[in-house]
């Protein structure tokens, strides 16, 4: 467009500075306490001999002031999923950067992660992501049934107690198990990490379920990844995702909207978790 030429060496020098920023971000000191830590995967296509999907995990913390804080990016390992050693390494890295306590860790389908959480922060509760659980349910159903399934599942995750949720889930199973047995199995497999959610009041449930936190960030990251198709190396993918994170909410208005709704949640967290969040303000 401008008739200018840029050498490969110049591009390499510029992008190497990006990696310096990424490395600095991955090692910066973190807050002592986080109310919630979300961990989710972004799938990227990397050309290593042949193009293959690789997960990159993003960790987002909700601070004691209700602000969103992207703690870092971690490339997944080769194979069928990350094991306990991988997650222990990631969580230990976060702990070593100053995080003494996390009230809730929210994730989706990362089987080895809950065990690693207990080994890192013994009081942290691992909670499956309700938004992802609902979205994964729709994958097994015809689109014409989505609205009704969503309506029938709502009494399960809005139940006042686990006993009530079991009753509502039994009703859901009776209606849908014959047509969509995979949905029933999905919820049964996730039940142990789903039920902690039912012990919390509405304010904490709202923080866990909100799409304004991890979902809005992941949507931006996915757009950045999809715009480039596939990447030649893992490092190139990390550069792209890091630049996308750096461009989030430059005016700070999104962060302000989040903190405006935080006071009620802060009170609920402080009571439910015995003042652990207040300790993070000291």
C-alpha cells in the first residue's frame, strides 16, 4: 500500500521485543489473593510438519477490588491433554509470583487441574464453568431443541441446594435421556465440580457465571487467532495472543463497569470465605 519494504531481520527484531514483553508479563509479581481464577483454553493451529490444533491456556484473575487481571499464557503440551504435573507446574509458577490464596478456581473439562489446585492452595474450591457446561450440552442436541434444553436446565443450576438440584436434574434426565444420553452423561461426569456452585449466594454465582470476564477476553483472542489461520511456530502464536491481550480495554471503561458491580460480591465473598479476601487488601 505504501510502497515500503521491510526486511525479515527487521520484522524479527520487532517481534523479538514482543517476546520480551511477554516474558516480563509472565514473571511480574501478582496480588496476594484473588477472589476467582478462571483458566480456559484457546485452540490455535500450528504448522509443525503438518497443521495441528494446540491449546494455549489463559489465566484470568478477579482481584480483591473486582478488577480483571490476565496472569499469563501457557502453551499446552503435545498429546491428549495436560496431566497433573503440567498443572502443578503452572499453578506453582503463579504461586511463586506472590499468590498466597485463591478462593475459587473455575475451569472447564481440565481433568487433572482440580487435584493440582488442592496441592497448591489447599483451601481453594475447584468449580466447573457453568457457561461452558451449558454450551457443551448444546453440542449434543439438535438446534431446534436448544431453547427448551436451556429452559429445562435452568432450574438445575439455579437450585437453592444440591438436593433440589438433584431433583431437578432427575426431571431433566427423565425428559431428555432417551433422546440425548450424552448430555446426561456430561452433567453426571461434571457433577462433583458443579455442586460447589450451589452453596454460594446469588452475588458469587453471578461472578462465576458472568460472560463479561473470561468470555469477553477469549472472544477477542479467538478473533485474533482466526484472522491469521495458522502459525508457523508456538512462539508466533503466543506473540499474537499477547498483542491481543495488550490491546484489551485501552480506555479502562470495561474494567470500570466490572468494578461498579463488585461491592455486593465483595461482601458475599468475605462472609463465605471467612475474611480471606479482606486479608488480600493488607
